[in-house]
């Protein structure tokens, strides 16, 4: 397992023990470094790479680790590094596409105190929090929650109430968002740039709220995915551009490619319903039914309107299942 190096968060941005009523070092000790190896022929290898490095948070005495799912999707091997340098193998146990969470089961003793789960719904904009990474205070950021709002990702992903923190953590994937009570209320997913004005760029981290885990946790532990029909997936990557939805790519072998959706197309309607944002696109598709439903699209291509019919799929069926080792 490769080292995360000698980098440190600047001292001014590090959390200070005297600023918290809980045992800061004990809480930060629940955050572990995570490395995942993915085979070259995996469906996500081209977009996410075959070696993925980030973090995870121990949430149960049994060695259950919560992380962001893209780190472990299709992983053949997972390794967890503790704050004392001990390395333990793990098993990619579950991935929930709807929330973005992933679960890893440690295959050896961690001897780490789990971080208790809090409620993201109680978090207030302006509230102090810690974006915690493996390595303790020196690699964690004393941050604030600067926004909570809807977030739509081009990979057919939507959160109604994502949390955004600043200053941004430089190695955000799988970090733990810890509130003032020492509870885990989110997991780090993205680094984003927000422009306040033409000359000012504001860097933030997007956090998946822990509240999205609790309703599906038992299913993830039992089945590796939520025990409900999967949403329809198109394998279509789009972006919002001048009040239009422009297709920037399609997943190789995915439903959209099979239906002849092409990069450069502008999506106008879903089942006759006009869509101008990613959130509108996803909600319109998901409202049609479960995976397998036919999705009628109207697209604009080189000045011509085309009617395409995409037979949606179950995203999980395109992915390699994790192997216990």
C-alpha cells in the first residue's frame, strides 16, 4: 500500500484540541487511509483509474468502514492503513449509487474506537466542523459548513441536500465530516470551485450527508446494495451549458451509446417533458419507472431534432462484483 506522503495541512487550518469538548485525537483516529486496486478491464477503470487512494471512517467495533463509493467500485483488493502505520486488508462490501456511499469490512483487527453517527439534518450553515483525513490533526482541516443545497453530478447522481465545507481539504475523497459533538455527519466526495465574482474563486468540498446512509445500512450489510428496484441508468454524461443540457460523453457499451446518443447532442425533452438542468433530467428519467424502462429522448444534433429511445439499464450489472480475499 503506497504511503500518502509527508504533506500536512497548514497549521492555521488544522483543528486544535482545545477547541473541542470531545477527545479530538481519539475521534481522528477513527479515520483510516484506504487504497483500492481495480482490474484493468473493470467498467470504471478508464474513468476512475485502477489504483484509488483516499480515506474511510470506522463506524463499528467490527471493523466496518464507511467511505465514498467511487474509491472501492469494482475493487479486487482494499487495504486500510491506521494512524500507527498498521496495514489491514479489507473487503469491498457494498456500494450505494444513489447516496454515493461505500462500505469496507476490515479483514483484521483494527483496535480503533468507532466514530458515532450524528444527524446531518441538524447541521447549520456557518457551523464549525472538521474535515478529517487519515493521519490526525496535521492532515485534517478545521472548516465551516458554508452551504447546504441540491447537487447534481454528470454521472447521473443527485443529492437533495448536500453539505459544502470550506476551506477545502486537498485530499477529500472519503474524509469524515465531524461536528462539534464529535459525531460523523458526512463523507467527503468532491472538490469544487465556486466563483463569487469574475476574479474570485472559492474552493469547497462537497460532503454526502450521513442521513442518506441510515435508511439503507441494513440492506447494504445484507445484500451489498439497497433492497429495492434499481433506478433506470442511461450511461449518459451531460453538463449544463447556457441553459441547455449538452452531452459530453456516453459510457462505452451503455444504454445511451446503444441508442445512438452522441457527444455534442443537446437533450431537449424526456418523455415529452422539457429539461434544462441535470436535476430535471435525472428526475424525469427516474420518474418513468425502474431500470429497464424505455426512456424517450428528444435531442438536438447539428441543427436537427431527433427522437431517440433509450432502453435503460441497471448500472450495477455493468460492474464487476467484489471478491472476498
